C-alpha cells in the first residue's frame, strides 16, 4: 500500500468516526428534547371553521397529539369536559374559530338556555365608552342612550334598562359611520331579556345617538335615581324615576 492509499484509508476512518460522533450527538439532542417535552397528550382540534355561537359537535373535531411540554390545562381533551347549563347538552363557539384550532376552555361555552318569555339579543356598543375592558360576561350593567334635540324636544340622556346581566361579549370590530366615513371600534354585547325590555333596547340602539354601559357594583346598584336627564331639566327639581322619556324616546 503506497502512501496515497494509506492517506485515503486514514481519511475514510476519520470520516467514519466523525459520522458516528455526529450520529450520537444528534441522538443525544433528540433524547434531550424528548425528555424536556415529556410524553404526548391528546387535545381536540377543529376540522372546520365555526362561526360565533355555532354549535360544536363531535363530528367537527378530531383528536391530535401534542408534547406534554406544550400541553396546557386549558386545552380540551374531550368535548364532554365543557360543562353545560341544566337542561341543555349543546355547546357553542364563544368567538369565530378557524379549522385546525386546538380547542381551549375559553373557546367554547354552554349554549344559553332561555326561559319562557325571554329573548336573547345582541347590540353593538362603542368599544371605548361602552365596555372599556371592565365589563365582562356575567357583569351587571345599566344601559344608557343619548338623544339629540329634535323639533320641540330637548336633548336627553335616558336610562334604557336597569341592572341587566351581560350574557356574552364578542370581539372588537371596526364600524364605519355612514355620515362621516370615520371608523370606530364596536363590540357586540349579548343580553337575555324579557320581550318588553328587548323591544326597548332595540329601539334605543336604532334611534339613540350612542349607547353606553354603566357597570353596576357587585354589592348592589342601590337607588338608580332619575331615569332621564334632558337639556331643560331643572336639577333642583329632578324628574321622578320611572318616567318613560319624552319626544318619542323610550
């Protein structure tokens, strides 16, 4: 064997040793990663898009595996884990969900059950003046509407509803004013009301200049005071509570 052949053999041996070293290094790294991630856990994943408040059923999800290191206690491993209100077994999406989303507890809610005579109604409320990040699902609020002066009728602020519970709050959306062309953030807020209150709220949303939510203390709302305040109101002689408003306002 001449010197060139010997060098070739030595290089082949060195290359082989290097390959073995790289193999064991990769194997060691993979084992290290697996040890950090732990075993795999099962989570439920959506197989199709789901609109907000659309029912989510077992044929719309599939089981998938994720490393335990990435697993969160908020992940849903079985749709049966989502508690339902008495009298219903249906669960719905809290917000619009995309196919492939791994389900978490905040994404699904029990479908609300309506009692006889109740109505579920959603309105769009200004994101800043109406919600401001402090009103959440289950909050108790008063709802106020403002009305501009019209004809012989003065400008008024009306308490539309008193101490109603927020059923759900959606995602902030952009709404463009048809008159000014300016965009503002609005939030869909859902309430569960009787038929009369639902009609009163619908009217106010359609004809008031703006609706506002006033968060009521958890300790109780106390005396809500007068129901309306108008530009011609005498503060020294306030109108009695329960007045239904003037000039076509509710």
